[in-house]
């Protein structure tokens, strides 16, 4: 039991677990940033995309027709 504890302590003192933790946090952060950029792109792209133009033909009581956009 003491040998296992000693190995665990030396492993923590080596700093290797913290390197893995920082790497994991960096990976999660990058995934979140890329996800946010994609979300902004998808939501923002619709703002600049032109919507379809609707046209209607209107007939006046005198029989004259006109197109309204």
C-alpha cells in the first residue's frame, strides 16, 4: 500500500496529471469557441441572406390589373 502511495505521490509531483488536465481544458475551450463561431455564423448568415420576394396581382373594380411586390 505504501509503495502504491509513494508512486502516486511521485506521479503527482512530476506534474504529468496537470499537463493532461490543461490539455483537456484547452481542447474543451477550443471546441466551445469553434461551436460558438459556427452558431454565430449560422444565425448571422440568415440576416444577410435575401428572403424571397412575394408578388400579388391586384384587380381593381374597373378591371385594371397591377402587380404588387
